[in-house]
């Protein structure tokens, strides 16, 4: 009998469990979860959430590190009709307090090791919120005992229910325009913003990515990115759609162990970010590792310097490299067909399937090829806006010809060549205006990255009375290489136009990074 594609995110897990019940879907450390076991566990959690009063479209927050419990939580929340909010495991109390209040989440799933953070967020009074505690090696704060449940307690009668074939008939009927998640991202106002994604948004974005990557059931994805980061989260969402396997790691702290996992698990895919690339490029000898199973690597979020792409190509000649560009507000925008990588490595490619992009001026008119403008995006991957913030939503998302055609204004400067390939130039807020010129920090970074002895570089514009802004480059040298300011300036003078040459150079042991592995330019700005 013909089976239509599911319209809800969690239904894809159910479908894969029917098709591939005994296949390993998730590997976490020594734990191996089949599709059937995950489907059953998430059903059980959904029933427990219903018992705790969760109703359709209620928000449930998850404060956990990468773990099987995180994956079970997000699918259990969806099955209960709720909206999941996965938060970075490193989150502090003040930000947790803000997000819980902003989202209206009345249930928090967290680990006992994070009890102090929860106390800092909620004080002595949980305020009607319930906390589900994962882990047995810690003590639940006394003031939370009345409003607490334990993960082990929820699943204490799990085996008996499975034997009885229990399927909770209370699981609500949802539709694809219901919200599936809020992904909190940094805001220009200083407070995080919750990007609203429906089931339809998430499935549309994931389907487009699966299409151009060419995923198959045999793909095994090594995911070291936090699940609070959409790039890390979608590795799970996509794999459970096409029936693949995810090897989930907590962090990149033990990089040697992670590289060994590639051979142990016969990994075919590794999503990377600049932090991972920086570590790889510092390694002296990769011959001790077996990468023969690797089929592709992807990069998104922050465009890699061209020199780093070339070095990666040399290190992994058999691996397909897919450069991409994305925003939390629409998940993904573009990809560069791998056959074009050597020809135009500085490009982030063309619009992904079922997505349309334009480069426009301040009046919203499309600019000719080669000219700079703001990138705008149209498609079913464009999310719904920011939770509880119609004012910022109205500035970022604008009406199209009809409601479903609304347009996302990215806030990023791009140019497009004659063949339609896109080139990221920088955030509008980050563009440098110096000596009467508008300068792309990305272009300056690409040039400096090509210098021998440079491992990483970040470029900012600092206030300057004469120039308006002066360019400053923060440089991390390759280990055991000594660079001098004069060397860098001489190289820049020889390879860049005069107005692009930095006025200031600062050498650093490392560049600050966000939890998602991107260079944290806000921290650099605070240094001056």
C-alpha cells in the first residue's frame, strides 16, 4: 500500500521505526539505540508529559548536553503536541531565567549536574514550573522536590508497558503549521530571540538539504555540534527522515577520540565549523587515522577562508566538500555544487532546492551582478518570526505577493556573479566603512588567511576620528611560527588594495568562539 510522506517531524521517526525497526539510529558513547527503541521511549515520554499537563503547542525547555536523553526529549515533546526548546548545556542562570519567562515554558528537562544553574534561574520558588531531572549522581535541590520528577522514575515501568503493547490514545492530533520548536539565537538588543519553526518549515528545509547532499540510508553522521545549534539539531532530524545513523558526541574536547570514532563507526559524513577546521589544520600527522569511510563534509554558518578550504581539500582528497550558507531564521539558504569548489572556492553557491534568493538594494530592488546588496530569501524554509516580538519580526520578515510568500531580510551583504553564484561579504552591522570605502571583513580575512604561518584571523572595524573606522586584524599564528606585525603589513600591502590594509594587528593564542564554534566577534569588539 502506498504511504504518503509524513507531515510532522516526529512522524518521520515513527515511519523509520516501521521500516527499519532494528537498525541503529543513534550512537551515544557505548549506548546504541535502534529506531524501534527510540520510537517506544519517545511514546512513553510523551504520555508522561501529558500526565504533567502538557497540551498542544505548550513549550517545554531542554537543558542538557548532547545525549540520548536530549534526542528522546525533543521527539517526546513533539509527540505530546508540544514545542521543544533545546538550550545550550553551558547556559547560565540569568539567560535560562529569561528564556523560560519569554517562552512561557512550564516544564524544564535538565540534568542534576545543572541544579545550581536552575536555582540561579528560578530562585527558591519554581513558580509553578515542573522540572524533570536526568541523572542519579546528584542531589535535587530541596525547594524543587515537590515540583520534580526524575527521568528514571518516568521510565521505571517502561518495560511492562512495552510488553503490554501500550500506545497512548491521548496523543494529540497536530498539523504541519503547528510550531515544532523555538531556537533561541543571539539578539542585537542583547537578549536572545526565539526563532519560531513549524513542522512544515523544518521538514521542508531538511528535505531540501537531503536532496542536494544526496543522503542515503547507509549514511552515518558524526555529530559533535550542540543540538541547541540548528546545524547540529538538523543532523538528527535529517538522519531520522532518510533512515541513517547519528553518532552523537558531547563536544570536540577530546578530538583524538572523535577522529578515532570515524573508523570505529564507519562514519560517512562530518558537519564542520571553523573551530573544527582550525583544530584539524593544527594537527601534524593525520596518517594515524583511518578516514576511508568518509564520503562528505559540510560547512555552514560562517564561510571558511579560501585557504582553509584548499588545505582541507589536500588533507581529504577523497572526501566531497560542500560549502553552504545558512541562517537560523530559515535554516539554510545556499550550497556550492562540489564540482565548482576548486573553481570558485570563495562562493557559498546557489539557492538550495525549493528556495529563492535575491540580492537587493535599500529600496528592495534587485541589483545587477557584481554589485553589493542585502540577501533576501523566499521559500517554505523561511521561519515564522521571533516569539513574542512582533516589532523585530516585522523588520526581518516582510510580506511577499501573498502570505506564504513572505520574505526574510538576512541582514547580510552579498554579491552575485553572472552565473548566479553567491558571495558572502559580511553582516551589515560588521561591514567596515574606512577612508570613504565600504570594506568586506570577509575579503580581508580571506587575504590574510592565505599568508604562510596564519592559522586563524578575524577582522573588525574600530572607531577612528580620521578614517571613520580603522581595520584591525586579530591573528592566531600556526604553532611554533613567529609572526611580526611588519611581516603581516608587508604581505597585506602586496596583496590588497591600500584602503583594505589593517591599521592595527594583534596576535592571539586563540580566537574566542561561540558555543556553536563560530568566531565570537562580539567578544573581540569588547577588547577594542
